[in-house]
C-alpha cells in the first residue's frame, strides 16, 4: 500500500460559507421583464427544458415575481407574463 501525504493545520473556527449573490439565470428574467413580449421561448445551450424550468422557478420564487410564469411544453421552455 502506498503512503498518503497530508498536512493538518489547527484553526480556531470554520469560515462562514460564501453565498453567491443572485443567479446566472437572473439576466434571463431581467431581459424578459424589460421586454415588451408577454410570451417568449427560452433556450440555454446545454440545458434541458425541465432543468431550466426548475432553475427559473427557483429564481422567480426567490425574487417574489408574482407576474412571471414558466412552463414547459413539448421540451420547450416558455416565460409568460400573467
């Protein structure tokens, strides 16, 4: 069995976790809210429509955007102003 090299360093306390301010999906919501269209199709390269819906829904809830709804129909994600 090979030897594992490691180092232990004493600390007084654990640092607090750094939280990301906002989300990478916030610009999508901002652009939609600034635009004049009431219904748009949303595509993010490399992301599935259902995953995108989940992430956008989390941001809509976190930002308390009551007038924005996100849905998926036939594997296409849509944002709608209600």
